[in-house]
């Protein structure tokens, strides 16, 4: 006997509905999974790219000041806004306050 009252139009037997509900209940009990789904982990590439771009920008800044080469200063002018944009994106990430509240 299949249920045709599903709004998505998918017909499931009573055994399949029960299995689906049991799986769903098990997933809702997993607190770590719920927390990860609510606050997805940040990828390390953002932090690493901000660090690398900051170092490259500072190197270009110092080189541009010491040599007064126009090409170096133009590279710095192009790289610096990208560095700031990624740094602000890094700072805007939501902080996971639940982990800090636990001892």
C-alpha cells in the first residue's frame, strides 16, 4: 500500500516512510552534525590566502618605496584592494559562540 498524499508526488510504502523517519530522527539526535549544518566550517584557504596576500603586499610596498619603480607600485595598487577584501571577508565570518561557552 503506497501513500499518494505526499506533496512532492513521491510514493513511499509504509516501511519506507518508517525507515525514512528513523533515519531523520537519528540525524537530528547528532548534535555535532546539527551544529556543523547550522554553522559550516570555514575553509583554511581563506586564512592562508589572506596571509599570503598580506605578505606579498607588504613586500611589494617595501620594494616600491625603496626602488620607486612604477611597475612594482602598480602591482601593489592592484594587490592591496584584493587583500583588504579577503581580510574583511575573513573577519565577517560568524564566530562559533557555542564552542567558546563550553569550558
